[in-house]
C-alpha cells in the first residue's frame, strides 16, 4: 500500500474507544480485556493513558466471529 493509499485509508477509518466497542457489541469491557490478554482481540493503540482501536479492526473481528459461528 502506497503512502497516499495508507493516508486515504486512515482518513476514512475512525479510532474508537472501549465505550464504542461495548455499545457496538453488547459485551462488557472485562470480556474484551480478557480477549486482548488471550490474544483473541486486537491490541489497543495507546495514546498516553487512553486506548483506542481502529473501527475497521473491530468490525472485522465482529464479522469473523459471525462467520465462525455459522460454520
């Protein structure tokens, strides 16, 4: 991916916090922190004391879980 493509991709992808993730999925933050610890959910991007995730990674994880459950 070229630098311009990457910049365009990032401009269209939002950084989301745990409140967004729990609202989006209906699961608790404790559950997600366990999944992160177990390597089953994307690691956060640390911004000082804050943690953020790329929305596309969260959505891809959800889509993957849906696909796995329907096999």
